[in-house]
C-alpha cells in the first residue's frame, strides 16, 4: 500500500505543472454546459449575454491554458460558427436544443436500409426521394396505415411533390448518361444549342 501511495505521489508531483491548465479549461467547459443547460430559464438574449461573457473570459485567459491552448481556440472558433442559430431554441417552447434526435432518426433509417439492401452506403434514392421516404419511415413507426389513409388530402400538393421528384429523377438520369458516354452527351447538347442559335 505504501508503495502504491509513493508511486501516486511521485506521479502527481511529476505532472503538477499540467493540472492548472486542465482545471481552468475544464471549469470553462462546465460553465458553458451550465449556461446552455439554462436551468435559470433565461430567454435567448439572456443566455447569449452569459455565453458572450464566458467566451470573452476564455479569449482573455487563453494563453494560460498551456498545451490546451489550441483546444480552447478550436472551441471558440466552433462556438462562433454556430453562434447565429445557437440561442433560437430558448425563445421557442418545445424546440430541442440539439439535433441529436434528428441525427438518430437519419441513423436509424440508414441502419434499416443497410439491413434490407445489404449496401454499406445510403442509396441515391435517399437523395432523390428522401422527402417522401424519411417521412414515411417516421410515420409508419407511429401507427399502422390503411389504404384509406394513403389517399392524398390535397391533390395539388401531391401533384407538386410528384413533379419535384420527377425533376430530381430526370436530373439524376442525365448525370448517369453523362458519366457513361460523356462525348455523346456533349454532342447532343451541342446539337440542341445549334438548333436554338441557328435561324429556322
């Protein structure tokens, strides 16, 4: 036991100079978490002011972070990049503070798609028809749908959605044609352009 205590004491003494920067930066991270957790119930402006004060202190005392100075700089940079939309959730009741649930939703969809198709990457259909597929995947988890539920309530909106999907699909087809035969595709474009430019 004494040998273990001696070993620990020796380790603490050897790393003593490293502890102060760790304690300082760790307290900054905890303070940021408390501010964003907002147990006091401030609105977006109140949370923003408190966070501004913390970031100002971190900027002023960054040189005292020792070897963790680059990490503090990265934290400041990332926080500033998220700044415009960081506090909106405090003004809208029920709006989640993070997009973790959304990421979980997409992750679950990718997982089920991999299971059913065997592909490791998401299919191109997710890009083309994601507005329909993701909504359908979420909705079918909530309850079972009957044929009567699938009748469009708004025919105009349904037709508009179908048109958007067809436009995306056509764009994808053109991209595929270009990749397979770029010369023929470009010659066809030139011919179409000539028809538009030349007088009939």
